[in-house]
C-alpha cells in the first residue's frame, strides 16, 4: 500500500476500522506518511490518542512503525499485531467500542478539522484548522518524534 500524502489530504477518519479496531486505519495512514516524510500537520509519536491505542495494543510507536513498514497491506498490519499480542488486539477492540462515547467532543473537533463534516461547517473549520496547525507545529518543535528515525 502506498503512503498517503497527509500534506494534501487527511488520514482516514477515526471511525474506520480494521479488525474491529477503530482508529487503527488512521494510525496506519499517519505511520506510512511519517515513514515517507509526508506527515504534514499531523502528529506521529506525540498524539495522545495514538499513544492510547498503542498502549492497549502493547506496542510502542517505533515498533509499530516497523510493523507498518514491513506490511504491504492493512491486513498484514493486523495479522502482525495479532501474532505479536493477541490479547492486545482483543483489548483494542474493547477500547475501540468505547472510543465514540468517551471522546465524543474530541472526535467531533477532529472530524471538523479534517473536513469530514461537509461545507456547512467551513466557517468554523478555518479558524479551527489554523489553531490546530499552530498547535501541531509547536508540539513538533518542543517534542520532536523519533519514532521513525532510522527506519
């Protein structure tokens, strides 16, 4: 699978799932983009939501990046995670089921920022997008990710 250029379009939406795990396809997109140097205004290695999912999966950012690098397709990523920690995959499914309820406001703002809510929100989206972009740049400056360094 080719790496998406996240400088031009957002990663997959948070509610897309792989193996009944929401957020995983989005994280795969961000990982592939980070490996290709096309992450844009997205975080990899610093995102709290990514970190939560990876903690539940019992894998770190760097090891996850290796798995994604070596897996040509999403199904291969899931198979590698299943082989590595089947209990982590089971726990990630439960985490995924709770995600919309526990983080509804964050997910709404994320959808708004990524443009998934349609044109009627464009007036609100522009200032949010600007603020989010500034925040991401600050995070990357203060806490640079080393998750894909040397891979």
